[in-house]
C-alpha cells in the first residue's frame, strides 16, 4: 500500500481509524481504503451513518454559537478529529474573532492535519492526547497558553464518549475535566444510542459489530446513562434530545430519520 504524502510517518495505514472513517462519512479525502472499507461495512447495516454525522456536526455548530452568544469564548474540543469545513474556531470566530480553541485528539492523522490547518494561528492549537488521561490535556502547554481555566470554557465531547467502554472510566474522565473548569463552563456532548435509530436493535447492532472488529468498540448507551455525564451541570433547555431537536435552525420535520439517532445536550456548570 502506497503511503500518501499527507500521512504522518509511523502510523499503520493498514488499520482502520474511527476519525478517518468519520472523515469518509462526511465526504472528506483524508482516509485510506482500509477506512473506507470498514465504513462501507458499517453502512451495510446502517446506511444513514453519513446523515447521523452531518446532524452531529450541525448540532456542534449550533452549540458553539450558543456558547459565544452567552459570553463563553474559550473552547476545549476533545476528540476533534480530522479538520473539516465549519471547525469550532471558524464557527466561534464568526461571532467573536477573539475566540480561543484547543483541539485534542489521539489520532496522528487528525493531529497532523489540525496542526497544518492552524499553522500561524495564535488563538488555536492542537494537543496529541487521550480523553482517558484528562491530566495530560489539562496540564498541556497548549491549554496553559491559550485557555484561562479561571474563566468559563466550553468543553466539547462530540461523538467521542461512545468509543470509551465502562472500564475506561468515562464518567470519571468527564468529572475530572469539569472539576478543572470555572463555574459557567459548558459541557457540549453527543453520544450514540440505540434509542431513536430507525432500525431494529439487531440490525443496528451489525454496525456496532463492525467497530468491535476493528478494535474500536462503539458503546451504545441509553438516554439515562448519557444523562449521567451531565452530573455537576444544569442541562440547558431543551435538555438531552435527538441532535436535530436541540435549538434547531430549521423545521425538524425536514430532517432525515437517521439524524434522530442518539442524543445531544449542553450543560452549564453551576
């Protein structure tokens, strides 16, 4: 397999990556055939996966605008993935040019491309770190330089927590991150769930099996289990809802049924 010029040295391009599969679902070009093959297998069971990812990105953009409208102009985006149109810093700076953003990912391709996109940008940076180790993120030079943790921060955990199994202690990781943030900070979160998917759980489980086979288990949590991540915050109206239903810009009746798969919410730290 020929290594593309944009692929960082040292990565195994024969193993699928969830961030590169996500890039493929969104129509991006920074993915390998092994990623496309795995994504196509997942779509055999759940053909609406691209619609789910589009709804996920659309929610993220609305949540970022909500944060800036409420004077939260610092963003910590964990599991940020490969840069696509409408990144957090682009959306935030439309409303406030002084907004500051730190992106975090553990995928080398995502980190390399983020650094290329952000080159020369003094108000944004990327950290190579893992959500399972919050201290590595919170005490990174990039966070220390760009974010004032004595002021509110929007913590984005968009389409990432469902890749952490219970033994990875995801609830503890979120708590540790929130504990480090000032009152008034926001938790912006989306999470996969069997609830809302316009398929039987058995068929949707085929997609879960694809991710398990590539050693990136996809954990489908219930609405009640996802709500637990917001402990220590007050859920902002309309609460934990399907992604298109969170403060929509257009009538939700026009959305594809797959867009209602999973949940989204924003909580404010007291």
